[in-house]
C-alpha cells in the first residue's frame, strides 16, 4: 500500500510537466485509516507546493495521518513559505519521502525538522522513479546549468536527409508528436543557423490539446539568421535568442534586434564558433533548467565533443535513403578508434508508431 500511494503521488507530480520550472515536479498524498483524505501537486512556480494543496484538501483529517510526498518538504522561504512547517502544524504523524531534495537550501533540513518535531520519516520509497521525473531539476539545482537532451532522427541507414537536403519527414506522425511533447517539457530548444536557413522551422510546441512553446535559441556566431524567418514572424509568447560572438557584424546584429531577436553574446571557441560552455553557463543564469538540442549534424557533434549532452533520444525510421552525400545525425571530426566511442548507459528502447527509438544517458571517456 505504501508503494501504491507513492505511485499516485508520482502520477500527480507528472501532471505539471513543463509548468514548474525552475522548481521540481512534486506530488503529495495524505492517507488516514487507509483512506486518501488529501492529494495535490505543485502546479506552477510561485504557487503553493504539493503538500499545501494536499493539506488544504485534508483539513482536520490531516491530524494523525500519513503523508506521501515525492520530494523532501522544503525548509526555507522562497517564493512560498516552507512546507515542512505546514506539515508539522497540520499534525501529520508519519511521512514517506521518495527522495531527499538536492537543493543546497534544503538538502535534508526539511527531513530533520520533521524528525525533530516527533514525526516518523521514511526516505527512499520509489526513489529512482522520483529521480527520473525530476532529472532536469536535479541537474540544474546542483550545477546551475541546464539538463541537455540531444534529439536526433534518422533512417535505417543512418541518414537525416537525402543527398539534396530534403528531410520532411524522416519519421512518422507519432514520433513527431512525441517531439512536441518534449518541447512542451523543456524550457528551451536550440538549433544552428544552418537549420534555420535550410528548413525555416517554427520551433514551437504544436499539440492538439495545446502546450507551451520553448524559448528558441539559435547558434549564429556571425548573425546570419534571416530576419523574415518563422522564428521571428510567428505568433508566439516566448522570445527567440540569437547567440552571437564578436565575429558578428554590427549591421547584422541591428537587423536581428529590429526583427525582434534578443541577443546572447558569448566567447568564441578555437574555431571562431560560439563557445558552448560559456553559452550553457549563461543559460543557467537565465534559469533555463532544460535544453532540447534539435540542431543538425554539426551542432550535435559540437555538443557531444564538448561533453555537454546528458541524454540522447534517437528515432530510427524503417526506411532507406542511400547516397554517399546524404548526411548522418552527427558530424564533426569523429573518433579514430572504437574504444573512444561515447557510451550510453541506462538505455531504453521501443517502438512509437512505425518508428523505433533509443534513449540513454551519456558516459564520456575523459
């Protein structure tokens, strides 16, 4: 029964996917005499936390009840008051916590407050599941840098486009819908300027039930992005950032800002391109917790070579393109020997519609 109640709390937490940044996803369930008397989840940053919603629903039934919560109750004043005090004041007698909060401002303090108040606390119930739904938050709160997912799509013979550059569409509709769900989940989406020039993408979230557009980020060291691109002229509430270096002409920069672009200036790497480490640090300062990289082969290679990708999701369509000049999903110089290949761990695979997918976390050889 303990696992059943915590799974419900995890399901509640996931209802707010893409809505709580820079806060975590949290769900809470209150049980008394075997019956659920309160439940809730954190819906949006700056609004009441999951425990508060559950406590309000439970009312007086919270006294002597058991609380199941997917993340350690907070112990500090942020945008809302500390939840640990609310739990104590409500008379909760026992708490099951899926995982300790990695936020240095909390990091066990909330649990300690509960224990000191005489509440029985158990930590670690369905911990791995709780970490999975909050992998973006965990990376951001511990490093102040965004969690980075690299998404690629290719044919069975490893092509992302034909030899002429035609790429619509590599995958079928179900896989593309899954990508839009990712856009709804991540704070920002990134592509290179060559993708904008070649494909003129919208980079919006287009789900039947609606969704949130991610902030759009264009790698464009020399400010070559066309000012009439869809990323500027479409109806969207979120900004488009163009990332430039000191190589960008002043006139081009003025044209982009006049078109509505916001600029991020970074250092240059050894090739005169955007320094990705500098960019990632700046994105963290902007409270961008999750970054979805959807760029072409060279952008993918750059992020991989910089060891910045945390997770990769690759779609494989059961079709063959052929052609020596047809591009693959990752460019760059590549490795010389197979023992230097980047390994995936915790690999998951399956089918979505007619296509296959493989996802996993990256393990770099330093």
